């Protein structure tokens, strides 16, 4: 009975020396060294590390050394220990390589192991909003990442087309197991955002010990529809047009929803579109023409001040034509008078009487 008690005490002391290393010195001079100094392992993958226990301090009689870990196997070769895991399924593990001298002094080093899992899915949406957005109003984009670990290594980026917008960080720096995490970004859309695609991506930045190409998962695209009021470059325009020429007033603009056009003008008819056309301008077309462009977001107007410049070309042509007609009339009248005068001269009564007298004076033959 006595010997069995002694055996139990010795076994217990040995167990405590082998596994109770919570109070070990991690700043000792001749401390164990892991190669590599840290591990980044995808969940479920195999991994391994080598511990060189010491150079001299652990070589004394009665010194105990090993790698303490809840997972994996340790294989000793002198003062070198190979720690291997066929399939790492523990989200949080920190293998400890240690040695305990025969005086009870413990020296140890801990291997940092990061177990990661890429996001299962990434999605993007607007918070509490569906359908078209209004220019100048604030909206919140939300990027949701599902089943990712460790969340402290997660980086999310929002994009507008190919332009990055922001990179919010997670506030969860404790959880090592896979979690769902949402990130938000406020935006204030303008008319330039109409038709633009918003999306987000999530990736694990695992440092130099991680994979050379960090796991990246992207969301689907959201195509934005932005309502904005029509916009015109100018509100007043002065136009001078010559009488008889054509006139075209154009107040075309863009807006969402598509705008409607309303005209007020001195003329009798009003077009329903964005362009007002007069084929031949007269002085009556002079005045103000106002085009109002409106949609559900607002109304803008532009005023055209039209001045009609009188053309004297027609008057000059008319005068020339009148003069030409008058000249022709005068020529015809003069010619007619001269012609009649000559015709009437052949039957002058004086000449007739003179001819009669001449014939009466002829002497008779004796």
C-alpha cells in the first residue's frame, strides 16, 4: 500500500511537470523556437511545425520537454520535436513547446496558429430601401458576409463601378469561429450615379504567412436608378433672326423620369416636344418664348428673347420690279403714240385738199 501511494505521487508529479506549463517563463534566454514562427491554416487542412527545444539549458539530467497541444502528435528527435496535425478542426489552438528542468524551472514558447475560412457568400443591398433613389438624399449600402473566420482579419470594400468607396472595419476582434458580419456605408447619389453599378467584396488579409492570393468573394451588382430634375445650361437666351429665315428653338435636356415640355410664345400654336420650329419668320414672331421642362423631381425654364430683323431685300426687289413695269408701260405708251401719229399723218385733210386743188388747175387742151 505504501509503495502504491509513492507511485501515485511520482506519477502525479510527472504529469504536472509534463502538462502544467501555464506559469512557464517565455522570456528565458535559451528558449524553445518554432519553425515556422507562426502558421496560417485553412480549416480542415493538415499542418506541421518543428520545435527546437533549446541549445544547452535543456540538456541536463532529468529535464523534460515536449509540445503541449490539444490536437496533433509530437515526435521527438533529440531536442527537436515535430508537431503534426492531419486535419486541423480546432478554431483556436496554440501549441506550446517547453522544457522543465529537474529543479522545476519551466521555459516555453507558443506557436501562433491562425485558422481561417473564406466567406461562404457575400451580398449587397440598401438598408430599408427599394426602388429608385432621389438625387441629394442619403442612403445606406450594406454588405453582408456569411460564415467567415477569423472576422478580425476580414476586410470589406465597397465599389461604385471600378472606383473604391470605402473600407469599413469589423469591431469584432475576439471571435475565432465563423460568423456573419454586416458592414455599412452611407452614400448620397447624384444624377451621375444613374445606371451605375454598386457592389462589394470581402477578403481575408492573413499576412505573409497566409496564401499568396488572399481568398476574395464578391457580391452581385446593384444597378442604381437615380431620379433627378431636368437641368439646363442657361435660363435666358437672346436670338436675332432675319425675316423670312427659319427659326428653331431647342430646350432639350435630360432628367429622370423623362421630362415633359411646355411652351408659351407669341405664335398661335404650341409644340409638345422640346423643339419649336418656324419655317419662315415674320415680324409677328418677335417676342419671348418660354420653355418649361418638368418631371416629378422639379421644373426648370428657359426664356428665348427673339428679335426679328426686317429684311429690305424684298422691298428693294419690289421697287425695282415696279420701276421696271413702269418703264415698260412708258415705252409701250410712247411707241403706240408715235405709231398712231404716223398713221394719221397719211390722211391729213390739208394734204387731200391740196391734192384736189392741184388737179383742178390743169389747163384744157385747145
